[in-house]
C-alpha cells in the first residue's frame, strides 16, 4: 500500500483553489530557502535543494518564485527556520507525526495543540508516536521512464530497501540516510520523478469507518492549513473515506 498516497491522493481529489495553491507555494518556497541556506545554491551540488525545486515544479510553481526563494537564502535578515517534529494523536487515537519549518516554535506548538484538542486529540511528547513509524525515502518513477530490470539493478546496487511494482509506477523505498544517494544514482537515467520525499510510514495501519475517516481528514486538513506545517503522516487507513 503506497504510504503517502492515502492522504496525498485525497488532497488532490479535493481540487486546489487559488488560496490553497498560494499556501502550497509558500510552503515549497520555505523548503527551497532553507535547503539553499543550509547547502550549495547550485541544485546540482545540493540534493535537498534539487528535490525541493523538483517538488515545486511538479506543483506548477512559477520559475520566478523558485528563483526568489533561492535568493532569499542569501539575505541575512531573513527569518531563520528550524525543522521541528511534533508527535501526537488525533480523533479515534490515530497517531500523527507533524513536520514543521518554523521561525517560532511556541507558535507552532500552540497552534497544533489547539487543533488537536478541539478535535479530541492531543499533542504528545517526542517519541510518543514515532516508534509506530519508520523514517524512509520514497521515490515514484513512471513505468514509461525506465525498464523494470534496469531500475531493479540500479536501486539494488545503490542499497535501496525495497522496489515495488505498483499500477503505473515503480516505488523505491530507501533508508532515510540513503535517500539522496539513491535518488542521485537514478537521476543519471531518469529526468523526473512522479514523487520523491522523505516520509514516515506506519508499521501498521488503523482501520477507520467512514465517519471516523471524515473526522481524521478534517483534522489533517486543519493542520495542513497552518503555515508552519510542511508534512503530516498518520497511521489512519483512510480507504473507507467517501470520495
């Protein structure tokens, strides 16, 4: 079961209003700025920046916005963003891992806590949910980009954890620390990825009925609307959601 696809797939189906798109662009810009600040400004020399730019292009973010986000990293008066992870529980006791890029951790924690408490959840301590997930790199490659034998050979030699054949894509799963190395190897053969990211995948999913799924999605949507939140991962199986 493709780990990120539950929540990501649902988001795509909801359609993107302009407001939502500008929020997505600002989150992508923030990741580009941070990646450029922490490493080389040249994406060819900085795999994190390269991945952030690829994600921005997949979201149809204009080139000007991308250039602006890279330039921002050179401004000394620009905000310093910190990568912080919050862990907690949502309705029906689903486990959540919430990754943020924030310049104010008190604000982030307070906003996340408020949403969870209103919806019958709670913010947990560090480690309260992460033991239910494994942190890994995930790459999706369209089957028309590369032959099966070829991708299996590349990723096996590069040390990938798994390579799965799904409907119209290959899914490569890597250890978190090998993600950029394996992605760089694949980039020698492939010009673009359908999806590539480091994510938290649950060891086990919790099955929810339709009404529990709707409650879970409501919380996920509210959390995602927070400017500081970059990614959310859950062990809720949202397959019963009414699409």
